[in-house]
């Protein structure tokens, strides 16, 4: 799973950024920065989001490749 896939998932998910932030321990502001492309993504924070939402992101990536 790479940065682009995670950012695309963040842009398209129905899960609130507040919930993602709480569950992954990554601030909501950081998630907004990723979505807007205004800041680099730190690997530690990327790993936190992936660990917390691996299944959801994997499903989203698979669905996007089927389109």
C-alpha cells in the first residue's frame, strides 16, 4: 500500500476524518494536509493510518482497480 492509495482512500471514504484521526492517532489537520497535498507525508503517520484502516483501504484499492 502506498501514499497515493491512502490519500485517494481518504478523499473518497465515507468515514469521517475525525474518526480516522482518533483511531489512527494522526491529527485531523495532518489528514487535511495530505488530502490537499500541502505537506509531505511522514512514514510514521502513514503507517498509523494503514494499521488502523488496512482492510478498508485494501477494499477501496481493489474496487478502484476493477472500474
